[in-house]
């Protein structure tokens, strides 16, 4: 089977999965009603499918309907929607859609990038919305933690949202603010015992390396280049020690170190 035939097979399987989700959604709405929690779950799965296929308009439509349903369900149960983990998860996914739209446009040359003199219209449209969704999701996660008497430490979910916020700030050239978000996320990952904590920590270290490198270019931090290299080395050591199938990440980090040294 050649690569084109293989790609067609993957696409066909994806089409079939999306058709099945749409049919399931239709049946659920007819038999259970639009307010049933299963409808929101299917809508979220549908949004994820569209997101993976880079069908961002359809993804946002599915997530928006899922969000509205989950907020309404929380209210009916006498719960403030901000205290719903499902609401927080949906807001994060919506932020991912907007952020990825920006990334794809930048790759396609439709966005010239963010200059310190000001953003383009596309960045206003996508990065600002992504930041808003991520901020709302983080506020929700923090409120859930504050409500839970048995949980005083910052959760992994909060750390991932901090990284997402840091990514947006990085794209906007707000490197000091991005550094703050990445540093907080790194601190959480370093203390976490979750299954993916080592990979998450390596990612935070890489983001910190990227940020210090950019700051050194703009003379915001003269010692930033050496600091950047230190973070890259720590990330590489982390991936080599704890990673599985991390050859691609290893060579990427080697390349980042090489670029930083130039």
C-alpha cells in the first residue's frame, strides 16, 4: 500500500467515525433530549474530531453547544458553572481550537507574526480569544480547588492551562509574562506524581528555554542564552532518562541547542 492509499484509508476511517458520532448525536437528542449529559459528551467528541481534521468552524460550533449544555446542566443541579470540571475542560478545548487556528495560519503565511509594535487582525481574532478561553478555564479549575477542602496544591490541569496561557503570551512577545506561567507550570510538574509528569516537566523546561532564548535576542535578559541552554539540556536529559520513543524529541532539542549556540 503506497502512502497516498494509506492516507485515503485513514481519511475514510475518520469520515466513518464522524458519521457515527453525528448519528449518535441525532439519536440522543431525539430520545434523551438536548439537556441530557450524554449529548454534551458526544458534542465534545464531535468537536475533538473536527479539531483533529482541522475543521475549526465545525469544532467551535460543537464545543459551543456542549459548553452551553454543560453550563445549563450545572445550573439545574444548583451548581455554579464555574465549579464544573466539564465546563473547564470544554473552555480549554475551545482555547486549543483558536490557538491552533493561529498556528496554522502562521504556517501558511497568512499571519506575518506578532511584532512588538502591535498584533495583526488575525492575532486579535484568534490569540485573544484563545487567551480568554484559557483564562476562564484556569479560573474554573482554581475555583474547584478552592472549593475542595482536601485539595490545597495546584493541580496538573491548572499547570497545563498555565502552559497554554504561556504559549499565547509567547506568541505575543510578552516573554516575561510567559516566563512566569511556564515557571509555575514547571514547579507543579516537578512535584507531581502523575503518569505523564516527566514528559510534562520536559515540555515546561523546553518552553522556558525557548523564552529565555527570545529574551536574550531582545536584550531583555543578557544572560538568557546560557540560561536557555541550561533548560534545553535539562529537558533533553529528562526525555532520555524517562521517555519512551523520544528520539524525535531528542533530536529536536539537539537542534534547538545548536540554533541557540549560533
